[in-house]
C-alpha cells in the first residue's frame, strides 16, 4: 500500500543557523521520498516538494540545483545504509557467506525505494545532475565499495581486496537486475500473471539468494581456502 502524500505545510521561515539549514535539507529529502513513494515511476517536481515541505520553490534550489540532485542524495543515503548492513555482517565474530548474503538481500527487501531509485539512476537521475556533483557522488560510491571490499578481504584472509570489491559490485548488479524483472510496472505485471508467462517474473527473495549463493560459492572456491568452512548453504533457506 502506498503512503499518503504529506499534507502541504505553511511556509516556514528562512533557515539561518547551520542546524536549521541541515533540518531544512532533511525536510526536503523526507518530503521528496514520501512523494516518490506515491508514484515510483515519476520523480516529483521541485514545486510539489516545496509545497508539501512548506517552503518556497526557490528555497529548494538553495539546497539542490535540480530535483534529480534531490533524488541522487536520497539514493546515496540508501547506498550508505546498504553497505553499512553488509559491513556489519562481514565484521561479526563468526560470519559465514550465508549471513552476508542475507544482509545483501534484507535491506533491498525492506526498502523498496532503494532499487526504484537505482533503476532510474543512469537513465534519469544522473543524466540531469551537474558534472561536479556526479563525480563527487561516484567517488563516494567507489569509496564505499572499496572499504567494504577491504573488510571482506580481511575476513577471508586474502591480500587482493580489489577482487572482493568486484564481487560486491557483481552482487549489486545481479540483485538490481533480478529486482527489475521481478517487480514490473502494474500493467506489465498483469500481463505476466498469465500461467505461461510466470517464468518471466521470478520471485525476488528466493531467486536473489540462490543466484548470489552460486556467485559467492564460485568466488570462494576460486579465490580462498574458506570455501567449505566459510560457506554454510543450508542456513540460507531456513
């Protein structure tokens, strides 16, 4: 069930302190997220975000140069949370690959807005953001991947953390692709509900875990000595 639209607020006073400015920025992001959840196929306009935030449209542009920049910031928040969950699973005292795969999938399942935004990232959001903003975003993304890859390499006791970073990127690409075909728009979902077409719309949760299991088993067998003890496949489907 979609969330209700936030009620339009009375126009707020101009933020002056650093704390007030941060609160106003967060208000813009929160309102944008709520409006996007109402219609995930369309980014809300800056005017709609301003109206429901209780601020002037011009004020929105003091914090973000475009509506796409707003949603790039929201997407980055999701990436931070996702990688934090993965890092938490990796750095536990006795993790196994099952546990890490659960972390890879859990945030995606609990936060559908994440992949809705990710699906629009290359084609819509990133195409309409200033180059400097986009480069800074990509650098922060690369840093998240590299830091998480280093933690994974440390846990697996291998020196090449770059291959661990590549594994994380491949896991993300696999999850996003599976999410896109398993979560089609309403009109397409109705067509795919035909019994002879259900194979084209796999159930995301199980398919994602099985596909990641195959990817990670192959990686662990080729790159580490922990393929047996580190991997506990039975837990994955409990």
